[in-house]
C-alpha cells in the first residue's frame, strides 16, 4: 500500500510539474492575446468614428438630395414641358412685335412683355397670341399706347 501511495504521489508530481512548466507559456499567450485584443478594440473604435462620420455625410447628402428634388419639381413646374411652351410662345413672335421678357411661375402662369415695332402690331398681336392656344390660354393682353414705342403685357396660363 505504501508503494501504491508512493506511485500515486510520483504520478501526481509528474503531472503537476508538467502543469507548472506549461503555465508560463499559457500566461505569455494570454498576455499576447490581451495585447492583440486591445489593439483590435482601438482599431474598432477608430473605425466606428469613421463609420459615424460617413453616416453623418450620408444623412447630409440625403437632405441635399431631397432639397434638390424639391427644387427640380419647382423648376419643372410639376411636369410642365417648359421647352415646348417657350418654343410655341416664341414661334408666335411676328415682325410687328418684339418680345422683351417672359416670366414663368411654377404654378403655370406666364407673363410676356414686349413692344410694338410696327403700327399694325396692336391689331395683329391678339390673333397671333391666340394661335398658340393649344399650349397656352391667353388670360389678358394690355397695351400701353402712351409709351413710345407702345408696349404690351400678356398673361397666359399653361394648359396641362
């Protein structure tokens, strides 16, 4: 029995000695892994800051895109084909009148100002402006005969 007890103590001593020999290596590996973990945490924190900055930029770009879309819709006047409207309006300019300015509102209202360059312009302009009624409804035409040369203001509403 003493021999068995001695044998057990020797076997335990062998295992304990092996465990103690491996312990410094394990501690060194744990320290190494801790250092790697801390480095990764710092890198992750830096990446998180970059990610937050990018999210802020994305939010700002979304706001800008929304604003630009609203501006575009205002400019295009809710699907008014301004190119066709202006082309048709300018085709009505005759040799008797000269168009000086056109102001378009997003609501579809157009104001045209011009002058008469021939004496018959006050008589012929009305028929010229009503000839484009497929695109524009003439709301009013006012002449200022006292001006030299006579000037006019025409107000239209765009047909949709």
